[in-house]
């Protein structure tokens, strides 16, 4: 299925910190796995759910990105939290480069036993 996003979304893997306040206004902080990132958002895998529309801060090394939760759903063993960054808090490689970063547009199909695979 072709990508429908207006900007590239990079696949990545790194441990980062997610901060938010829960419904009881208790400050929460959890180490999460950064799964993918783009200029305007990211997806992290967490051990606990985070309410949609919650204001969040993503701490990535020395960089901070502020936004809100667009989605949160349970898949396999964790919660996948989709984050939209605020307009004044966009990500770039210059601000933070995850330990593992892959631009899926650069992956070339390869031939195995006469078949094309991705």
C-alpha cells in the first residue's frame, strides 16, 4: 500500500521518555520504545495506555518534543501511542537522531527465487 502521508515517516527504534498527566492530574513518566517519527509526529510503544488528547512531552536525549495523543491502542504486548507534535515542536534529524533510523523510501525490492519481495 503506498504511503499517503505528506511527509516521510521514518522507522526507528530507541528508548525515550514519555511524560503526561493522567485523569487524576498525577504526573506520569515512562520509558517507551520510539517506533517511528516524522516532522509532525511519532509513535511509541508503552506498557500502559495514555488517554487520547492528553498533552505529552517526548524526551529524546537532550531534545524535547511537545504534543498530544492522537490515538492509543493495544496491540500484542503493548500500547501503541500516536503523538502529534505541536507546530512549534517539530522533529528533525538535527534535533534528535534515533539510534536506529530507516527511511522506508530507500528500501529496494530484492529478488528471491524468482519473486520480488520487500
